[in-house]
């Protein structure tokens, strides 16, 4: 019984930790997709945020400043994507693919200059995002160990759940959210009402990049403690799958990210307790991603104008 409770607590802890970066990126994807711009460049933006957050935290010693700079780095690449797709009318899928190649290429080049390696130097404990409720529970009891496993997690995890509530409120309870959703459904009608569709979409893609950058920074400032070229491989696309699973709603994206985080939690527990090949266990989140896309893509309500370049009437 004790082993079961401990294992369950570890799975819940891993679920929250691995779901956090996905949820930041998924919330960012919601902003872009709902406004009418396909953003498959999430992965490149996360990579930029992961590298920038780690480097800034290493040189300044401030994890929160590094976390913020990671978001700003993602926002920079989001602005590039927005300029190409919203301002110039470029194909959104091709532009996103270009961001996914440009992001890792740029940061690996900078890493070579700064560290003479594609990896960064690992962050020390005080340079990483701090944990909440660390050592707050009595770990000599079964219940105390369970509570310590579940709630002694990183501050960024608690922050992302607040972000879900904020994004939900912005989407459905504010004028900005109403205009954002309208731009993804009927941009021509928005123009007749005096809404600047170009500006709205541009800023939504920038917000998407900022949140994706925060998600990337979470990976290297909590889970892996240093940037490597493989730090973000696949996570941007998993976040997009979570948005599709959640029908392009922030609350739905939350459920999708918890599902994928749970798969990663199973990977952590099963990897150390079974004789199954570790490479097969590592495939669990990606296999579930494919299954989710097959089952839910057709059922999701995609914004009517999503992926369609908007040309302002003269």
C-alpha cells in the first residue's frame, strides 16, 4: 500500500511538472489559433525561450529575470512569424516551419560562441525556478510523503494554473477577447465595425510567442537544468495537439496538457520499475499525441478564418 501511494504521488508530481511547459505553450497557441493565425512555430519559440532563460539566469543569477527573458525571446520569434504571416500574407504553415528551423539554429550558434558547445552550463539550485512548499510536510508518514510529492513543486507550475484562469477570463469576459474570437471567425465583419484585424492578429501571435518562450524556459529551468539541442524536441507539437484536443479553449488545453503530462509521468515511473526497453517507454507521449490527433481533429471546431491570410479592404 505504501509503495502504491508513493508511486501515485510521484506520477502526480511528474504530471504537473511535465504538463507545465506544455500548458504555457498551449495557452500561447490558443491566442494565435483563435485569432485566425496558424502557429506551428511553437517549437522554435520554445527553443528560443529555453536557451535565453537558461543563459540569462546563469549570468545574472536571477531565475525570474531569466524566466521573463525567455518569454521575451519567444515573443521576438513570434513577432517574426506575425510579420511574415499577418503583415506580408505569407503561407502560415511554411512560415511556422521556418521558425522551427530558425529558432534552434540561432540559439545553437550563440551557444557555440558563449560556451564553445551546443549545450549550456547547468544551472545551480539558486539559479533555477524555486519550489513552493519544499519541506513543508512531514515525510515520515505516508500521507506526508504523498503531499510532499504532489505539492512541493516549482513556482512556475502554480503560476501556469493562474495563467489558465487569466486567459479564460480574457477570452470570454473582456472586450479584447470578444474581438479576438471575432477576428478568427469573421475578420471582414470585424473590419466594418472598426476593429483593426491586422493589429489584433499581430499582437495575438506575439503573445503566443511570449507564452511559448515561458514554456521553453520552464523545461530548462526546472526539469533539465541546462539547455541542450534536444531539450524541446517534440514538445511544441504536443502542445498544439493539446489545443486541438481542447477544442481551442484554454480550459480544454489544460485537460489536454494534463493528459500528456500524465503520460510523461508514467514514463518516469515505468522506466525505473519495469524491464521494458526505455526507448519504447519514451514513445508513450508521442503515441498518445498521434491517437489524440486522429480521434479529435475532425471533432474540434476550428475558427472559420483560421489559416486564411486577411487582406484589408481598400
